[in-house]
């Protein structure tokens, strides 16, 4: 059964009506890819001066979800794995990228990255999303 996700503009990452949210803005440079830039606030630290890993994971999850909009009206995270490669200093600007593959049945495989301003990969993730709302005019790819 498809369960459409109602967009209500209160998302912590991108919701324009969330007073405490980040109000991220997205670019879609190619089909199946989303990117955003963010100046990491000091209060997002795990250790002094180092961005909390859960915060970075949340950002990659958000960008991978936005990458899925190329193929689905809505999709939710089923599972995710994150690798932290280098510490991300608080107060630094990062580029977050999500990339989605074409769906196989109701599953969309994705990858995400956090980049420093110098272009270094600071963290990376993989995830599988489940399509909860089909995009009009799109047929599902066969599973398997």
C-alpha cells in the first residue's frame, strides 16, 4: 500500500515554517542529484570545535531524500550507513550532496557526501529509500 507523505513545511532541515530549522535550499544539477551548502553552527558540536556525527548524518539523509524526488513523489529512509572520514570543524561551510539511482521496484539506492570548501570528502553515506508516493508519469522499474 502506498502511503503518501504529506509535506507540511515543518521539516527541521528544509521547512520554511520551522522557526528552529535550517531552511536549507537545494540545487538539482542533474537528474537524481541534489546539493546544498551550509555554514555549520558552533552549537552543532559533538566535541569542542567538531561537528556532531549525527548532525552530518541527518544532512546526508536529507540530501539523499531530495535526490529521490527525481524518481518519486515521496520516499522514506529504510536503512542508512555512514562513514566519517575527517572531522568537520564547526563554523565551516560544507557542501552536502545526495545522489539517487533509478528505483528498482519500490527501493531507491542512494549515496551521500559531505565536502569541505577545499573539495575534500569529509563523510559519506549509503542508504536505501522506500517509495511512498509515485511521481506522475513514472513507471516503476522491475525489482531484482
